[in-house]
């Protein structure tokens, strides 16, 4: 796609352009704080985060993203017998100094998304993790700043170990805070590489790195497996409910496609290739006891499968007048390959009239990003 306009975000009133993104580093159990570890694993967890390999083409990409190409330097703090920030500064192994940050709003959103998993625990943990939830929520709420800056240093395997695994680590307090929040296997780290838009700034060529954590869509509180089970027939008495739902689904799909006859992205109008995608999820409507909303054709969009996936999992959303909003969790290259311009500000043909209540829910609860940061 030609002439892609750079996506921009606003942080504390300062405008940044999105240079690149490293997407979805899975939070492996070995990195998780010991209190959150899965029952089948032992150990305390290590504080260094695996971010790839520093060899070959992947290593070139990694170095370019972090503006750092000295991965795998052999060094150790003589007193602690491990790599530390102090020793990293001596040997030039600081990947980024005070240019990385977490946002308070993202950490709070993660905890909101993970609340039902903390409480219901679909995965099997060593501990009853619901006892930790309130304290962790209060810890994040008590953070004194909306954006918490920190440094990262190279904690990779040494060249002599021939593993070429790249790790980053920080000795700043926020590093252990996010390790305590996240749940293994179903959590991800996404890093956004930013550059100031202000031409007169002394830092206009400096890059900043926005660390965000997110939860696997199927474990987010709005679509958690424990909610889905409430509407899954468990015995013969519920078979009629299941059949009624299928009839309702057919009528819902028919009315959605009649109202919105083609996908606004691909312009496909062949009904065999279109999905009647709920704006406010069906399971949420039913859990609220609102079957009318669950089967309201205005609560649906006609989308091709790829764009249905993007919308369903919150990578795109819309304003009340139909303007497209793109999450910054996907890289500029991914948006280009999807033929989507994240900087586009004109309305999309989704027939937004009378959908406002559903679009508002999607923006607040499904969309993966902070609406107020997007320009």
C-alpha cells in the first residue's frame, strides 16, 4: 500500500509518530513472578525477558528496532555474580537509558481484562491468585505518574554460550511491578517505537519505547471462558435453548447483511464470504440478560473474515460517525499489508446511525488501546 501516513499518538500532550512495533512477546512462565506460576512448573522465575535471537536476519531486525547492536557482551557484576545495570553501563551494554515507559492506564486495563481469570482461574496455578488481585490493583492505582520511565540493559546469553538468545532487563522498580501483574501463557508484551513530531525539539531524532501488556482475547473478562459456559447446554433440558439461539443467529445474520450489504474494507458483497460480526459481543449481551441487544441487527457489521478478526479482537474500532480507529498494537508494516492506513481520518461505510450505544461499548471495552492517546 503506497503513501501510508504514519500513525500518531499523544502522550502527556506530546505528539509522537509510530516508527515501528514489536508485537506480542508471549509472557513465558520462566519470566513470571513466582506468585503467579503455573502448577506444572517450579522455580522462582527470572527477571530477564526474552525478545528473540541476536543472530542472522532476526538479529538485524532486533538491533534496528532497539537501536542497539552489542548483544551478548560477556560481563557480570563481581559482587552479585550476574548482569546488572551498573556493570552494563561500564561495558556499553545499556540498550536504552530512561527512554522506555509503561502507562498507568494500560496496566489498569490489563488488570480489568484479567480480573475474571484472577478470580476463576481457568489455568492451574500454584497459588490461589485471586487473593493477590486487590493489592495489585491498589498498587497500580497508587502510582504517582501516568507514565513510568525506566532503562533496559542487555541480559543476553554471551556469545560463548552459542545460544544467541537476546534478553532485556531493568533494575527499575516498575520492572518487577509488571512481572507481578501478568499471568503466564495468556499475556503478551508489545513494544511501540516512537519519535517526537516536534521539529524544534532537541530530542526529535531520539526514539522512545512504549511497553504495553495485553491479555489473550479469549481470557479477557468480556469474553472469559467461565461466561461462555453459562450459555453452553449441559443437559437435555437446555437443548431447546441451543436450538432457539441458532434460529436467532440465522435471523440476526440475515438482518445484518440486509442492512449492510458489503464489507466496507474489501467491498465484497457475496454473503458466503461475509460475517455478521457483533459490535457488543453476544455473550456480554446475554450475560446482562439483554437478548434484544444480542439479536439486534444494528449491533452487527458485515465484514470479511480478516477484518472481522481485527474488529472482534479489538485491533480496530470506529467513532460514532464511522471514522476508523486503529490500535497501535500492530506494526506499520502489518497495517500496510492489510491495506489499512491507520492515519486515515475519513468515515468508513459502516452505516453508523443508531449504532452509537454499541460502538461506545466496543471502544471502551473491546478496543485494544487508549482512545485518548490517538490523534
